[in-house]
C-alpha cells in the first residue's frame, strides 16, 4: 500500500495537518506502507509552477491534485485524511504485515 503526502509527511500529525493525520491513523492501526512525497504545495507559491507535473500521478490515481491519498494493494484509491483514518480503523493491519 502507498500513502501519497505532501512534504509534511508524518511529522505534521501533531499540528493537525491532513497528511500527518492520515499517516498517524495508518500507524496506529498497525499498517505498513510506502510513503511517497509529492511536491507542488498549495501554500508555497514557488512550487505552484511545477504543481501539475509534481502531482500528475496523484491526479491520475484519484482524479484530483490533492493529498493525502492511499492506494491499496488491490489498486483501490482512498482520498482524504478523514476517509483514510476511517478505513484504517475499520481495517486494522496485522503485526508484521
């Protein structure tokens, strides 16, 4: 499974950032996943020029440029931190999985 986030990654969970919240929810539920960071941050103007290119894969997978998104091993895409957190709670990971 792959979690796409902005540069805030996991560290921003304590600040309430959506990408950090999604990562924390997966961690708390015992999931192992690949973390893939994408550029083109909405609040960082100097990245706006490359946003379309930086987030092309995210857009292809989810239909939008926004992160976080979680791509499950079967290809299902779950978008948004609240939805990812609900999924993680409903589908706890296995130790060592």
